C-alpha cells in the first residue's frame, strides 16, 4: 500500500491549486489547509478500516501457523469476507470523504430533472 505517495501527490496538487485560486491572500492558504486536512482524514479512515477488517484474516493465518490442527474453517470464511468487504468499501470511502474525488464523480454523473428528460424525448 503506497498511501504516502497518494498523500504527497495530492498535497502537491492542492498547493498548486490553492496558489492559483487566490494569489497573495489568506484564502489560498485556508483552502490549502482544508484540502490537506481532508486528505489526512481520508487516509486515516482508510488505514483504520484496513487494520480493523484485515486483522481477523491475519489472526487466522497466525493461528494456523502455530496450531495447524485447529478447525478454523468458519473463522477463515468470516475473515475472508471481512477482507473482501474492505476491498469493496475502500472506493466508497474515497467517494464520500475525499472532496476532489467527490467533485469529479459528481461532474461525471449528469443529473437531469424528469421534466427536462421528457421534453428532450418529445423534441
């Protein structure tokens, strides 16, 4: 997991964006601080979910290493489910917590009101 690379790249991009948005004012620095705080919060949440949801899988592997005769089939399947759950949850964490990703996703989804769609279909 190379989350530190993501953090460095986003911080560099945020610094550039904040510098272009408000040159010579405190607004650019405030925006930079907000973006950096947002990135750090997102990374902490992602790492916490990783640690919590992969811990059972690592525990099962450790138990199998020291006591191969233990019947851990059910524990294995539950821990495997939790590990896959992390893989499925991870994109949603970024989509909901990280505002630059949220803006891009909202921009990709074109929302039209039902009345606009109906008038376009008639025309």
